[in-house]
C-alpha cells in the first residue's frame, strides 16, 4: 500500500469531525451506557468509515489520550504479511 496524504482524502472528510459526527458519538455512548456488560472499558477515540477518491474505504476519526485529541486516518495494509499490522493509522495535521 502506498502512503496516502491528507490531500487524497475526500473533501467531506476534511470537515470538523466534532461537528459532523456529534450525533453519531452520542448514539454510540448511549448504546454503551445501556449495555448489560459493565466492564471497565474507557473510550479513547472514534472512527467513521469513509471512501477515498480512488473508491477504497478508510477510517477517519480521532484518538484522545491525557486530554490531547489527535485526528487520524486508518487504511488497510495492502502489503500485509504475517507478523505485520493489518491496518495503518496516520495523524492528520490541521
């Protein structure tokens, strides 16, 4: 898989993730609260499936650790081999 830059991401994925995904995040949180499994999972991020200009799917979202939120994109590793990651994530600047 070739590395993709933020320029290759479709225009709709460049909009503010907080604004565009606010409703989806609330629904997901409510589903987690209503879950009968009361395990101690702590949400550190969220991802949404999008489509690149070349038609391939990728995930766009964020990861937040210690109050620092980083926007990321995640692509399937087209050159996956045993012992190598199946997906690769990249920080998105700006």
